[in-house]
C-alpha cells in the first residue's frame, strides 16, 4: 500500500512542474496579448521593411564610421574599467573569504541595485550628471559591466577551492593577498572569458545609447528609422554586423589563448598586449570630457530627493497604469520572450557547431546567428511594431529574437565543451542521431542549459524595462518619460519596483538552480 502511494506521489511530482510551467506560460501569453495568427497575416509588413533595407546605401558608410568609432570607444573603455573595478572589489562580496560582513552586504546591495537597470537607463541618468556625449555613455557601460562582472566573480570565488587560500592565510598572509595568489589563478580564465563576452554585449548596448543623448551610433540609427530611410538603416546595421563579426572572432582567438587551447610565441604575446593597451588608451583619452555646464545642482537635489521619497500612490496603485500592472507586464514579456527564444535556440545550437553537422552548415548558421545578435534590441522593437502594432506582444517578439541570438551562442559553447563519447558510442551501436542526442547529450546539458536560460531571463527583464520607449509595452516608457519630465518621485517609485522585482526573481532563480 505504501509502495503504491510512493509511486503515485513520484508520478505527481514528475508531472507537476511541467504542467505548472505550461499553465504559467499560457497565462503570461494571454496577459501579453500574444497573437501569432495576426502576426502571420501581417508578415508582409516585415518582409517589405527588410526589402527596403536591401541593398544598403553604401555611400552612407563614410558618415557612419565616426559614430561607430564612438560606439566601440564606449564599449572598450567601459568594459575594461568595469572589469577592472570588479576584479578589485569582488573578493569583498565572496562569503567564504572572511572579509567583514558589513562590507559584503554593502557591496551586494550596490550590485543588486545597479543590476536592476539596463545600460540605457544608466546612460539617461548619467546625462543628468555629466551632460550629453560619450562620457555619459562610457560611465553607464562601466557601471553596467561592473555590476555583472562583480556578481559573477564573487560567485566564482565563493565556489572555488579554498585550500591554497587557507594555506596562505595560515602563513600570515593578508586576506586580499591570499585571494590574489590562492583564488584568482583558479577563476581568472572564466573571469576573462566573461569579460570578452560582455565586450560583445556592450557593443550592442552602446549602439542604442544615442537614443538618450549618450553618444554613439544610436542617435543616427534613431534618426534614420524615424525618417524611414531604411537603405541607410541597412548600411548602419551592416557596419554593426561587421563589427560584431570582428569582435566575435577576435574574442574566440583570445579565449583560446586564455584557456591554453592554442599557444603563441612570447614576441607575439607582447605585440598582442601592446595592441590591446594601445586600443584602450586611444579609446579612453579620446572620450569627450564631461559637460558640467548644464548640470544643475537643484536638479540633482530633486533627483535624489525623488529617489528617496518615491510616489507611493503610484507604487501601490492597482490600476492598469499603476506600477504593479506595468511590472507584471514587463515580467511576462521577459518570461515569454525567454521561453520562445530557448525553444528555438536549442535545435539551432546543434546546427551551429561542427561537432554535429558538416562545417559549411555550421559556418552558415554561425553567420546567421551573428547577424541576429548584431541588431540592437530597440531596432527589433521598431521593426516588429510595424507588424504587431504597439503593445506587449511586440516586446515578446523583440526579446524572443534577441534571446535566439544570445542563447544559441551560449548553447553552442556548452555543446563544444561537451563529452561526446557516449553519443558516439550509441552511433557506433547503430543508433540514429536524434535518439542518441536525446539519451546521451541532453541529460548532460540540462543543468547547463537551465543556468543559461535563467541568466538570459535576468537580462531580458532589464531589457524589457525599456522596450516601452518604442511602444513595446512594459514599464520602460513611464520610467523614461518621468525622468525626462523631471518627475523624480514617480521615477523613484518605478526604480524601487524594478529593484524589488529583480531581487525576487534572483531568489527564485537561485532556488530553481539549486533544485537542478
């Protein structure tokens, strides 16, 4: 009798999670007005727009180069500075390194606050402090990079082996010195790999900062889209694609060196370091200086007062234009976009690696995925709004496509690092590729894929919070409008809501990840 009960309980537990997930998915899809039938009927609007971009206006490329340099400039300087500060401060956030608990709590609170906002919101805030231009954009990218890299690094440090660290501490070495010599060598490879991944991501973030006056190619892109000059938009996106391709392949080369998968001579290593140092110095010292002439002390006082005294009536409002509804819509947009992106990305990842398909096929899909990744997410929003109209469904489509680009890349990296001996053993026994993948590959990938999807959901939640800028639903439009109209109390309420939302989702993600 007890065995029957146990069997029934195990069956219920097995199906409870997927059924609950499906119910949640369909509720969120209904809440965001997902309507694939209407989208399919209006698909010609999308194809017409793509046709308008081809061929791009090649004569316009010479006017793109300088704004493109500003975009790369903000990306390189912001990524390097943010990574450096993360490397210096991250050990204070690691629970196992015995730094004062007060320092750990303060650092983690700061990181939690910074991680709650996309680079675009950080850039808009920076323009009130430093004026318009690339300095504000670089400041925003630095903060964005610092927040992400610090969290990843103190998590890696917490999971690293402590034997070398404890031995150094026993010899009387200070905590920080013991961290540098005992922990950092173990995590430095992953740290540098994460930094290179963020550099590519930051290029896309920097390419839209011009929307809020923070420099780069974003202002030009917004202008040409507004004027319906799609051949020039095509030229801009082509240059962004080529830039992403160069960064992608250069990052792969550097990653292989970091992981010691390839070696170079000492002279070549010195030249490489010299080139990287020169690139950073050129990008940093050619930044536009901050413009404090338009910085109003009264505006800054009002800003901080508004953040400290948010509009509680808006915060607790249950209406459709209240914070709760808008945040729920933002979370649903991010959730549905992530799920759709993950479903499409999983098979694409197998087509994107030479380990499962012929090299020409993987190269073709690799170029397609890079093309998807090179387009800024706000541009996707402006494209899809022509098909589905303004609203949350446009946000879902936007984040789904963006998720396909990034998730396919991360899934492919996981496949490239996989042990394929069980898969090849099943093939040698006469098994077919698809069943062999299901029985030998997918079980190994489940925890890795789950971690990658949860991270992408975290990213999508921040990106969904600004999609309202192009009419794609969520909390973005009210936040940006309130900041531009100096309604700091309302902006403070929205920012507090975003911080709490990201914090709650972080806790849920940690429990979900631990369960896997």
